[in-house]
């Protein structure tokens, strides 16, 4: 970023906005500036994801902080002529409040952004993700410098433990404790792995973070390597994320060139390097031991534990595995301190959580909120509520391993324990909003079908249990279901939770069990009255009246 420029136009170049045409908008802005002779005074910068995916392509003009949305290439000349040259905001292109239709040009006054607290996403949409100087200018690598000059590995793990940072991949295991176990494990060689095998339907947190701020994740992995005594780390990224892969590899190369990866980092005795390994899209490889097998070139199947990866992981050596979001938190924790991080969030869960907000909500996208926020705050204050004057019906969190929380529990607090108690899980951060037109039986059938299709087949409970549950759903939506089928679904689901080999198999029935509990009457309408109240199941009579 050229600090000499009088103005900067930051254009989102995350995957969502790129798919909507943001690169064409960026090129059009550059051409319009050149046509007016302003290309030396005003700089166009392609950044990562700013968050509001439904509004893309988006751009922000600084130093004014004006947010433009739903841009087209032909809008570029208007923005340059009116805003850059004449200082007049182009109101038709700015955000409008739903309730009042009032224009809100200022980024920091838009509800979608006002309700967030950004730690992990602090640089997303602000820096050029392919320029290491941009990252360093925003305190990047300050944590690594501090650790290498002032701290021991024990002090690093203690700080992360005291911060309350828990694994953001879904399980919520204390990060510092995992690091401590690995540091104390016997073994001359140790590894740090970044789990970027994001496979939940509707989830795109890890992808956007890798595309938008790869240096933060690289710094986090490097800090983890110092803490546990590792000198090698690996990114495990699914091959369906080509933009993320390209940007991470570019960032690794730039970090090496700057002396921030490789031998004797920052002139210290610590050496550490990183490589990328690609996943072939198997959902089960998001599970730690399956991921390890995949990197080793073996079949992506879970192992029996113990031994845990912290004792015997990659190629038999002690290994730490953290997901993208967890590692992106680490530089901030170590730079600003455990107490700073701990004051955000709840007593049991420090910090923030990133969610991919999707479904029947006005403002979909990537949001980051303090732990302890409620579903209501996320969906209505940030997301703008349900569009089309429809009623909220349920919120699904945790992806295929999560559950559906009904609308009357909208004030549920978002933290690990509370969501589990509500019949769902935190998961990696998918959050799908459903309205009155969604059939909960159809939703549960979709998720059990996904889990059945993605089952690795190693253990009988998951391989056979998910298949039998899917067969029952096929009977129900085909008009042949009975009340006994509902009992069978519950019995199979509870058996699967107890007997499956890995965490993914044990969580597979969660969408079924939560909808059976919270939407029993809807199931009964399907099997007793042979009616789908929403009209979504074609094998049944529709319960919707004709308008």
C-alpha cells in the first residue's frame, strides 16, 4: 500500500466477490483513474474478504471510509468522477438501512460491521494479502519477534493457556494445553499441522481467512512450532480452494525471503519451515488422525485413540493440529497478552468466534463476534433478520455434525457448553438460518445423507447406521413412514453417538436428534397425516394453502 497516495480504494478480491465480478470492477476503477490522470494520487488495492458476501462486489474508499456495494464495472467512472474528483458520495451505491431505506455511507456506521469485534478478521479487507509489508505495518510478526527475544517455549504455552483460547475447529479443546502435551512428549522430531480441510456445507471461514490474511496463520503456525519444539509445519488445504492455495504459497515464499521462515529466523537459533499438502475433498479428513493418514499418503480413515497425535502423530512423531482460525488468533494473544484476550468472551471461552452466516438472512457473510453473544444478536443485529416478512424457524450451527435450534431459543448464548446443551455444537463456525418455508424433516434428511455419503466406512456403526437412517428418511418423505420409524431414528442416532469410531461419526446424528426433539409435530405430520407442512417433500401432500 502506497502511503504517499492521497486516497486508496480497497476492492474486495475474496472468492465470493471475485465470483461476482470484483476483479473487473478493480480494473475499471484503475482505468477510470488513469483517464482522469489520478492514478498516481489514488491507489486501487485488491484486498481479501471484508465479510458482507451478499453485497459483493464491494469497495471502500479511504480516508473517507465510504463503503460501496453491489458494484458493476460501469460504476467505476461514476465513483471516480463524483467521489474522487468532486468529493460527492454516490448514494445509490452505498448501503441502505432496511427499516428506513436511509443511506449509510460510512463503513463503521453499518450495523453489519458495528456489531462485530474483529481479532481473527482484523486485517481482512484491509491489507493486500500478497504483500508482507502490509501485514507487518499492522503489527504483523511483532508477536514472533517478542517471543524469539523475550520468551521461552514454556512461557509461550503458559500465555496461550491463560488466554482461554480453545480450538476453533469445533471440539473446543484448550489450545495451550494441547501445545503443552506435545512439548512434553518424548521425541526428537515434532510437527505443527494447520487443518484447513473445511468441508461443512455453508462454511467458508477458513477459505476466506487464508485468502485474506495468510501471514497471520503462518505466524501462528511458526509460534506454535517454537512453543512445542518443532522445526517443520504443514498446511493441509482442500484442493477445491485454488485461490487460498495460491495465496498461502505466495505468502510462504515471501516470509522465507524476509527471513521469517527457514533457518535462524530473525537471527535467532530457531529454525522453522512450512509446506502445503492438498486434500482430495474427503470430509472425514477434517478429523485429526484421518488428516495425518492423508498427509502420509495413506487412506483417509481415523485411527483408534489413544495414542493421541500429541503423543504419536505424523510419521509417528508428536504432532499439534490446530485449525486456521485457532492459529490466526495466536499472534494477537502473544502480542497483546493473555489478560487482553481473556477479557473478551466468557469465563470458559476467551476471545471471539468467526461464523459463516448463511441461509434465510438479509446480510449473509463472514462475521466475528465475542464468545457469549446470542443467536439473536448475530442474526438480527448483524445479519439484519429474516427477509420477505417471513418468520424465523430455526438456526443450524456446527455443520453436518451440528443441530437445529428452534426460534423460541433465539436468545441462546454462543459458546461451546451452551450450544451443546441446546442439542447442537459450535463446530467450525457454519450458521445457517431457516425460515417458515423450510421443512425440518427435509433438512435432517439432507444432513444425514451428507454424512452417509462422506462416511469413510471404516466402522460399522457409522457406515451402516447412517445408511439405515437415510433409508428411514426416504420412507418418511415418500409417504410410507410410521411412528415406529421415528423411534428407530432415535435409537439408531443414540447408538451411533456411543459406538462410532471417530468424532465425526458420533456427531453425525445430531441434526436428526435435534429436529426430532424440537420439531416432533412436523415429523408426526409426515408419518401420520402424510402431509409436509411446508410443501417441500414431493411424495406427500402439501400443507401450504394456495394464495
